[in-house]
C-alpha cells in the first residue's frame, strides 16, 4: 500500500528544550547532509561494546529519555545509520536524530558497526555486527528500557540492514526504513555515487554472484509483517522505486529529500514520529 503525505498534512513537533538541551532549527524539507552535520547535539547516556573483533567499531550507544526509570521503561528504537556501507561515514551524523528521539520519550539503541573498508566489514560481516548488536539488548536488563517494545529502523544503507534485521527478529513490533535500500540487486545497477560502491560492500557485482546478492536482498525475502518504508519523493540517492516492495507499506513524503528523515526539524521527521507511534500501537 502506498500513502502520499503532503507537507501541509504534517505538523512539525517543536524542539523546545530546557537550558541544558540543544534546540534544533526548523527546516521544512529537502535538507542537505551539511544541514545535518551542522546540528549540535548532546551525547548518549551510555555506550556498550557488543563485539570483540574490533571493539572500537562494534558498539552501541544507548540514549535514554529523562523520564525513564525501572518503573517506567521506555520503548526501544534500534537505529542503524547509513552512509553507503562505507567506513568514511560513521554514527556521528545521527547523534541529533537519536537525541531528538530520546527527547520524544524513546530509548535509542544506536549501532556502530564495521563497514566497507574496515577489516571484517562488508557482506556478511557488517550484517553479523548488526545481529550481534541486537542480541546485546538482552544484556541491558538493568537499564530502564522495555525489551518487549522494540522498533528496528535504519537510514539509507542502514535501512537495508534494518530490513534484514526485521526478518531475523520477527518478535519486534515493526521495522521502519528511512529512505531504505530495499533491493540491493537493482540498486547496484545504478550510477550514483552510493549505487556504484554497492559491489564493494558485496565483494563483487550482481552479475557474477547473484546467489550472494539474494542472501543480502530484503526484496527477495518475506519482510517483517509490520514494515513501513518512508521515502521522500525528491530523493536523489535512493530512487523512489526502492520504497515499493511487496509486503511493505510505502509512505511517500512530498518535497522530502534523502536526509530529511534524520534532521529533527523537518516535516519528514515528524512523519517518522507518527509512524513510530503506529508501529508501537500508541
């Protein structure tokens, strides 16, 4: 099912804060990566290493809302950042996104992982890190988080990994892809800067190793039964066709580009918050 959301329909959730919090500027739509990088942010509450091969890359950041305690456990958003699976893009750009989610009342388990260019990164090592990071949630029982209420989400290449994780963890409440790469085979055939490095992540091109691509391709699998793909209709990095996959609900955000989803001051981010509420049954 495809739903089209106009800008006029969405109300931006204000980023008012107290004196100790950062205020995110309101930008309606089509923000740039530079706009995201220029945002200020506070830091995660805690960091935990989930892997032993490269602990400097195999860790998760736990962001907690101020009202969370053991009697009031917060729902968990597992977040996987993007960046074309390349080690030149790390978790840092997503800090304002995670901070805003914590401010909205969610706990965020944001995963860093080995990427293309890192020893052990690429397929399948990158995805093995994501699975290890998800499994580590079981060790956080002493934190004020509700492990019975989990939504897995990811941006861009991180959306690809989130869709796979949702398949392997069907007990989660749902999966939300933010400009997610859902069909890695067709994506690898494109010509933009992110599409052309897909073969580096996979260790070869689709034509020479189709079976390996199948193992890594959400579009060729049965997705989590509650999968939502949020897509801007003017995204120049992930084509709109990537949001139209069997078994997923597609929500097209009018006027949104690729980075709107991770900027807390946009209409697209407000749409994401409302999708989270639906996924969690709130």
